[in-house]
């Protein structure tokens, strides 16, 4: 992956996309596979904000049935199957245990059975998977004694049993988003992270957008990139980007909803996810993940600027309290939290009082109806439906431009590195062939790199230090060098949070971070001062809020200042 602004040419694109989360990634991929000349620009790292703050689920949205959003559920269920097909090493079916209680209408066994039956019916094509091992069965009812044996933490008062239904889990969302970007570049798209859009190229009448002005935050250089159409898919920053046009935004107001997650030691049986309804009426999930438990999520409206957002001690404590009130015997405390992360969901304002009840649908807004031509903004949406959203965006270009755009093929071809017909056969074959690494490492590397795993393992064999395991999850030091050399990682956080799993369970410690930083220093042209700054910035960001909020607001400001300073020094 070559970073475009480091090899920039004087050229005009058909499409430039602003934002490198999953929406921007899928739109760039869709457009490139349909023959368009595409550039993707991201002001931070790819998938570092909203797209990284997910519950790692690729799901149909069972709860949307209560809002009568049948079309959204059907679309989500269809796209869930598509994701398992085109990215088989990342997306897997997983059983979800949902408890029923006599005293609650929202968890009533008979009402839930009706909803789950409808869910199964709307997923009528769930068996049409390329990998036969990924067919999803219909839901089933589990009597109380068996359900409690499966997951003893479920509350026992008024308990009438549980249902088991299936959705899918994405084992590494950030790498899945990266796979879309890699695939777009395979089809000749250009991409650059740490490239901030600072303005629009417009005609003298301020009616036609013909590209963007960008600043490369690493090289500290400014460029103009010309494009026939500009697509704003910057998520929670969408309205901020539109302000750069100097025109009044007449869209519906974009709402921002905070969603946080915490990771603790293993507190549930790893055979299934547990989903329940909290006392406040929201759904929460306890998800087995990398030998630990991932707990989420919250849904609370956020009113500040998205650049200022961070996870707070209060938000974590609210989640802990709600989970403790929902399940038996957990007694979780803040000290049990190993890692926390969060982000802002961009929601289309549908007039609901609470963001939890806001629709997860998306809107595609062509600004020509407001007198601003060749600019499109995408608002709302979610991981599961991102590919289909991208298809609709490019279909809009097909209708409104003279581009010679071909029909969509993105639902019918594998993503780059994901060309695997049967995932379990692939992993079994790897373990049989590769004897110089333990099975846990081969399994892990095989899944998160797919067919590119041999490149990583070949690199690891070049030096004994590169083959060193850096954690119990199977990550190798070679992955860090591979990320810097081949995957456009430009900071230590890129490497340990979004290219590898080195820090995804929390702070691995200064010693390990320093080891990684020194390894990639030559590749990224870091001197000793830069190595130190990268380690300290990463340590700061991995600290739990309790450790950075002491002293009221003063440390909050200093933390933001430290991050800003580090960003300037990239």
C-alpha cells in the first residue's frame, strides 16, 4: 500500500471520498471495481474512530423489528450473508443466548418467539453461503435449566428459558475495513491516511465543487486534488466538513450518539454471546473475545464537537452499573476493566427523543438540490449495510453523471486476501503445512491476514526476533514491521491497535511498546526522540480515564494538548 500523497501526481479523479472509515472504504472499493478513478482521503488513520468503536457484530438488527423497520432488517440480513461470503476469514456465525422473563414484555418468551421467527423468515437466503460451514440455522428455544448451564450469569428471578439465535461476529473490524481499502487499491484507487481536507475547490460562483484542498499531516504539505464528484462520508464530522463549503447545510440535523465498550477478564462461557435487556430498556451484549469478555454498548447523545470526544470514567461506570443490574453474580467494578474504547455514531435525526430509538438507516444527500453541484454527503448507516450503501451511492453517480460505470460486482467477489472457499479447511491446511510456529499463532495469523498470512510468516522467518510472540493472543513482532512496510501504518497506535492485536486488550506495557517502536523506527524514519514521543502518546491513550481525569478538568486539557502536540510532531 503506497500512501498517495507521498507519490502524488497531477491527475483528475472521477471520485474523491472524504473519510476512511468503513463507509468511505466501501464506497472507494465499489467505485473502483466499477471502473471509476478514485482517491480516498482520511484525516487520521483508517477506521480509527466510529468504525473501530463497534461491538464487532455483523448483524441483522433484531431490535429494529420493534420499530417496524422490516426493509432495514431484510437489507441487513442479506448483507450479513454477503459479508460472510466476501470476507470469510473475518466474519463468522456466532450463537447468541437471549433470556426470557415472565415479568418483562420486551423479553417475554412468546413475543420473542414471534420476533425471532420473523427474523428467520427475513433471512430466507441465509443458507446460500459460499462456505458451507457458515450456514446459519433457525433459532431455537432452550429450557431454563439448560440455558443456565450454558450461561449461569443470567438472572434467575421470573426466568422462563432462553432463545438461541445466530448473527455474525467480525474478529477484527479495523482489518476488515483495511481489506476494503486494499481491495480498492488493487483496482487502482489511491488512498492516504493522515491527510486532512481543509477546503473545497469551487468555481467563482460557489456552485460547483471540483475537488478538495488537503493537508498531509505527516509531510506538512498542502495539495489540491481535483475530482468530478466529491463524496463526504466523514461520519460524525460530516456537518463539520460541509461547513468548509461556506454554504448553509439544509440537511436534517446530524445527531451523534456515544457508544462505549469495555473489556474484562473472561466472565462468560466462550461458546456463545449473551444478550439481554437492561433495566433501562436497552440491549447489552457480553461477547467472548480473545479469551476475554467484551461488554457493550451504551447509547447516549453527545453534544460536543467530535474532535473533543473521549471515553470518560462516568460513561464506563454507567455501563458497569447497568450490566451488574442485568446479570447475576457479576459484581464488576472499575478495577475489572482492562481496556475501554468508544466512538460517536452518526445518526440521521428522525425526531426520536432518545438516540437509542433513532433509526440506523442511512441517507444519501445530493447537494445539487441546494445549489451545490458535484457534492454528495452520506449520513447514518452501520457496518453491516456499508457495502450495499456504497452500491447505492455509485448507482446514484451512474444516474446523474456521464461516467461509463459498469454494474456492481462487489457482492460477488472476494476482498483481497480473503479468497478462501472453506475457512476451516484453509486453517487446517495451514496448521498441517506450517510446523515452525505454534498452532495458536498459525490459527490467529491465518484468520486476520487470510491468504496474505504467508507473507507475514515469511517475514517472521527472516530473523529470530521477528518470530517472537509479543502476547498470549498469537501476535508476532513481524506483524508490526509488516504493518509499517506494507499496510500504511504511520504511528505506533496504528500498529498496535489497528493493524495488530498487540494493544487491543489494553496497555501491553512500556517495554513492549518500546520494543515495537524500535523495530519499525528505521522503516518509518524515526529518531530516538520520535520513538519516545510515539511510546508516550500511545501509553497516554491506553490509560483508563481514571488515570487521566484526576485533578478535575486540568488533566483533561493537558491530555488533549499532548495528543495535539504529538499529532503535530508526526
